[in-house]
C-alpha cells in the first residue's frame, strides 16, 4: 500500500514536469512564430514607408538618406519589440512555474497584452516624432512637410501599431488555446497513470 502511494506520488510529479515542459515549449514556439511574423511585417512596412516618403518629397535626391533614417527607425522598433517580448516570455514562464492554474495564465496573457500595447504606443509615439524631425530637415516645402508629418503621425504609425497588435492578439489567442489543449492532455495523463 505504501509503495503504491510512493509510485503514485512519483508519477504525479513526473506528469507535472511533463506538463510544465510542454507549456514552456508551447510558449517558445508561439513567440518564435510571433517574432518571424512581426519581422516580416516590419521589413514590408520599411520598404513601403521609404517609397511613400520619396513620393511625398517628389524627388529621389535624398533616397539614401531616407533609407538610412527609416532603417534606423525600424531597427529601433525591432529592438524595443524584442525587449518587450523577452519581458513577456519571462513573465509568462514565471507564471507557469509559480501557478498551476490555467486561468491565472490566461489572465496573465491578457494583462501582458494591455501592457505591451501601452508600451508599444508610447515608444512609437516618441520614435516616429524623432524620425519625422530627421526627415523634415531635408524638406523645404511647407506643404510637403505637413503632408509628411500627417502621414507619419496619423496614418503610418497607427496602422503599423494596429497590425503589430493584431498579430500579438492572434498569437495570444492561439497560445491560450494551446495551453488549454495541453492542460486537457495533462488531466488525461493523470487519469491514465494515477487514476485522478
């Protein structure tokens, strides 16, 4: 009887370890896809922005400078985004380790999204103004300056952030669903091995 309880306890611990490892793997895979998707989006938007700025300036004279400034902006965006994702990953991994509750993980993912949204908007608001300032130095025409300013602040950065946030939201939904599936498999494993 006592040996039977010891075996059950060991199986319970092993099942839990398998479950936590699977959650961590799910999280890593989800964030890897998120990074690749965002990276592709940033590359596409970088090229699009360069073309749009040249179109607004109505000249190819400053193309190299524009490419350099826009590339710098996108590199800053990418670095900041990766820092935010690293924080998200660390926070979720800690939540997974500390709490054995799927609802707490779901709430953490949702809270993390709102925090990420706020941080992205704050960061990009500053960075787009910096880019704008650098680009406006090369434009003498007031109408073109206004057009560029309006485009960067009211169209470009809002659209870019919305796309990024949509990608994050969709990956979060997939992550929550994956966590739920993994939890159900964990319960099934416990049922099959220790009868709980």
